[in-house]
């Protein structure tokens, strides 16, 4: 089972589980607004595991671009799936 770590706290996840479901279950302080990749409230900093989060879709890419954070080190938690171990922090 993949392990998702946020601010040093770990939670196990199912392969291909939505990252937002993992973070909600763990009770981590990530705000979710629209949950559709448009508002940017659920942005996380990716320390490791970026390739295990899937490709950046059009909406997520546009939002990250507007936020000037389309740098490969930030993702929107509402748009990602867990495809392996992830280490995340607040941006």
C-alpha cells in the first residue's frame, strides 16, 4: 500500500485512491473549495513522488499557471490520485 506523508504525518492509501480522500480521512488541514481544480485552495508542495500523482490536467494546469506555481513542485490535491508513496507539505 502506498504511504502519503503530509507535514511529517503518514497515512496509508489504496493504489489509485483520490488524494483528497486520503487527506480528508487523515484530518489534515488542507482546505477544499470547489474540488474541481479551479480555485487552488488545496495546493500542496510535493517533496517527493510527483510522478506517482498522475499527469497535470488542463484545469489544474491553468489554475497552477494563474497562481504562478506550475513548477512541478506544487499540485492541487483535489486533482491527484495516489500511485505510490508521496511526501507533501503545505506550500
